[in-house]
């Protein structure tokens, strides 16, 4: 191959140049939240095992989950659970053959993000109100 032929080839776009569509971002977020749910479920198992182990163990777990870092982790777990659930509903809608039009695809992706944020805030507001 000649040197001029290689110079005239277009370069691949870099991540800084490429615009990520919202559907791609939500697909990546769906995978990330799915992986986060594995680790968050281990925390749930820890809480259940500490409750089964007795009052002292449950108190220690309650202190851990009641701390600021514990609350942040639980808030993230709630968001991951809701985001993954709504993403699954979005994919289920797509599996029925609906919502694949370009405008509808993006609207469902934005609804997935907005719904998970709003539902997380509502759940935590209700939980803190009844604390």
C-alpha cells in the first residue's frame, strides 16, 4: 500500500468527538446497574443474616446501614434497582415490537432515567418521613 493511500483514509472518531445517543447510555447504565445489584444483594443478605444471628449482630448492621456512607450505598442500591427494573420494562416493550420508532426510542430512554430518579426520591422521602 502506498503512503498516499493511507493518508487519505478517514480516521475513526474518538470518544471525545462521538455523540453518545441516549439509548446507548441507558443500555450501558442498564448493564452497570445489573452488576451493581449483585453486590447490593450481598448487603441485603448480610442484613438478613445479621437479623437471624441475634439482636447484637442486627444492631451492628443497623449502625452500619444507618451511617452516612451506609445511607449513600442504600440510596445507590435503590436507584440501581429501580433503574434496572424500568430498563427491563423498556426492553419488554421493545420485545413486543412497540416503541422502536426513532422518537419513541429516545422518549422511552429518557423516561427510564427520569422515572428511576423520581421513584428513588419518592421512596426515600416516604421512608424518611416514616422513620
